[in-house]
C-alpha cells in the first residue's frame, strides 16, 4: 500500500500553501474525519487536496507530518498528488524540532566537502554544523548558540 503524507503547520492548515483546517487523527491514532469532497475539476495548485508520496516528502517538509489516505479521483504530478477526498490517519511524532535540525545539519554535512575543497582553511561551516547538531540534541544552550553565531 502506498504511503501518502500531508504536512501541516501548528494551526492544522497546510504548511506549503492552500487553505482550510484539516481534521486531525485522535490522540489514540484513530483516523481523522474525511475532508469534504472537492467539487469541480481537480487542478494542481488550485483545486483539490494535495498530498505527497514518500519520494516527494523532501520537497514538502514542515512542522507536522501526517500519514494520509485518499479516495476518489486522483491526479499524479511529478512531486505531489491531487485528490478529491482525503483524511489524516496518523501524526508522525518522530518528526520534531530535533529531527528537523539534525536533518538540516546532515544535508549541510553532505555538501561540506564541496565547500572545503575550494576553501580548505575555512572551518566555520563545519563548526556551524557541529553546533547545530549539539543544539538539536540538547548538548548546548541558547547562550552557546549565540556565541557560535557571533563567532
């Protein structure tokens, strides 16, 4: 079964554009209610519920990631799907501030060799990544982060 995702802000509205407040799953992980069916033609970025597949998720990251499901008409685009009916089935609690910061640091770490090849004596990006990782896991506080930024 294909895993689908929806990314929302803290106000339960889409994190990457769109309107409307989504029905959340219950605390005991029962799916949320189905959103009202979309009327008219499904049109990417204009009319329809927009979800993403696992391969698309990197483009749509935001504060809250939910598993979702759909039914009815569907349009598959290269980086999203547009559907007539959708609901959220589970909040993915493993995506939080810590995991988001560690993910960002890992992305930066992967391109660090490109920078260090051209600027071998500049260790500031490497140190910044290390500070970000330490902050993400609670090994340093806001004051230490401020000092690192000033440096």
